[in-house]
C-alpha cells in the first residue's frame, strides 16, 4: 500500500521552497554576468556544482510532493502525485538537470585544455548555461502557491499593495540587468573579434579603457535610458542597431504596462488613506459639534482608529459579492474553517 506524499504546505517543503527561490534569484542575477568578459570566480564555479546537486535532488522530491487540485483540495495520494508531475514539469526538469551535468563536465574539460579552441568552447559553455534561466518558471509556480499565505493572511491591504509595487520595480531592474549584460557582450565581442573595432559602442563612447565594472555601469545606464526613450550611446554596427531596436520595442511595451500598474497601485493606497482620514475627520467634527470633552474625544478617536484598522484587516462577508456565487457546500466549508 502506497503511503502519503509530502504536504506542500509543510515546514520541510516550505524550507525547500525557500532554497529554490534563493537559488533562482542567484541564477537571475549571476547568469547574465556570464556575458561579461571576466574570469569566472571560484565561488561561481562552486555554486554551479552546488546548484547541479540541488536540482538533481529536487526531481525525486517533486515526485513525493503533493499538489493542490482545481477544487482547492490538496492531493497527497502518491500515485496521483506522480502522474501529475509526469504529465507536468518532469520532462523539462530532467532535461535541465541532464544539461547542467553535461555542461559542467564539458566545462571542466575545456579548462584543463589549452589554446584558442578551449577559449571558444569556454565561451560557448557560458552561453549554453543561460539555458538555466528557463527555471524562472518556478518563481511563477511558487508565487501562485504562496499567494494565499502572503496576500490573505500575513499582510494588510496597504502592505500588500506596497509589496506589489516593490515587486514590479525589482522585476524591471532585473530585466534591465539582463539587457545591459547582453549590450556589454556586443561591445566586448566586437573588441575581441580582432576585426575593425572603430564602430563598436565601447570605442565610440570611450569606455574601452574602463574595467569590467565601469563598462557594466555604462551598459546599465544605456539600458535605463532606453526605457525612457533617451538613448545616450550611438550604435554603429549592425548587431548593435538590431539589438537597440529590439530594446526600444521592448521598452515601449514595458512602459505601456508598468507605469499604469504602479499608478493603479498607488491610487489604491491613496484612496484607502483618503477614506480613512475622511471617516476620522467626520468623527472629530461630530465630537466638536456635540461638545464632547477633550479627554473623552481623544479616547473615542483612538478607539475608533483601532476599530477602523481591524475593519480594514478583516473584510466583512457582506462586502464580498463574489461569495454569493459560491456553491452552498463550498460556502459551508469556508464558514466552518473561519468560525470553528
């Protein structure tokens, strides 16, 4: 008889998910830097092997972790869990793990070899390691999994909106980081190609004499300028012009989505603050008009402000119109869990 799978909301699984998120953020930040022309530090190599072992262990663990069904219930039967993983992300996860190990072994062999071929193979290995960025889909899966925990239970409405604003800004900065690293690669590749480099953006801008950090800052500055339609570097080569066109089109789409999103979130924060101040002002006027003593007025205002905060944190069921559309069984289960 098969036992039960690991509860996806258990402490052990949540701890593993925290590690997944940390390693994914490491990849998102570090992998684009492989486009830069610097010798890979030993810590990067050690982390690469750590990640290979971690993602290898993650595959069998996913076979043993339950999932949430469409009806909201958690499925813990091992046969159902395995079938769900096999039909879902197993093929991609296994392919990524195999690719990681193959690239790791080939990379070690290239380091021990010598000559121009080893340099080219090492660069190719760096580029192929960018395939690990495909694992970003796990961030979306984790976001959906913990949406209820962080959105409905732990944080207030204002804190949730503020966190969403921070998330959007951080996402933009990470996207700009990736674009800047590839823009750096176009310039450094032209310098290292051995051909006429007079048209490369690093030569045109006079940044070829800077160190890696200085060149990266110039590339990041160029990226951020493109998001506002003010390109501060001239493009001369065909590859640079094509990439600049792509970045400008991408920046146009980002500007069409991100600013309205942030504006809407800021409006929600502002509206909530205005409504709260209006209610407290109305109460203060009532107390003044009816001649309440200063001591009693301060006490009433403090109690009212506390009650208002509790009301904002706990939305009354009568204000949630969508609950009326739920089936009676689902509504009964919700009432049982809330009020029991």
